């Protein structure tokens, strides 16, 4: 990323805020890609790698990372715009909150968690008993 106010992409004047947003967007994209491909360790490595690539003025890799960063930022801006207009986050939170409340009421009425827990415990005890019985049958008797 340039510290002179020159765009890291092509040497044209630009502000550092835009360059920083490109690097951040590239880091997010690299992190998400790493997470999807191989989990959290590669997510960190992918995020760092994409940020470094976007902040360096080195050919096609840097250009691609910056373009990806711009795309991620555009998606984020559009998501904020949609949320401000339609209150998606608030509505989603309300739906999940109501669903959780309904699940709690259902469980209070039907004791699903209690029955499931008891079933698992009973199953584990059954298996343990059978293992003990089997191991006792196979032991030679002491004289």
C-alpha cells in the first residue's frame, strides 16, 4: 500500500483510505477462501497472504488481490445498504429469537432434552454393562 497517496494499483492519485479498504477486502476474501478450503489455520494464512499481495505493487497477483478486495468492499457496501433499507439483520435476529423461544416452550412441554439425555445415558450404561459382562466371561478363573 502506498504511503504517498498514490494508488498501489497503477500509480494514479488516490487516497490511502481506498487502498486500505482494498487490502482489508483482499484479506477478508483470502481468509474466507482459506477457511472454506482447509479450515482456520489456512484462513489466517490466506488472509495474511492476500493482504500482503494487495499491499505490494507487484504485477498480476497484486492486481488480482486488490480487485478482489474492491469486490468484497462493494458487496459489503451493498449489504449495508440493503440492511439499512430492509432491516434484514434486525428481522433475522427477531425470527431466530422467536424460534428459540418456541423451541424452549416445546422442550418444556415435551421434555425432549431430558428424554434425549436419559436415552443416551441409558444406552451408555447398557454398552458398559455388556462390555463388563463380556470381559468377565473371558477372564480365566483363579484357583
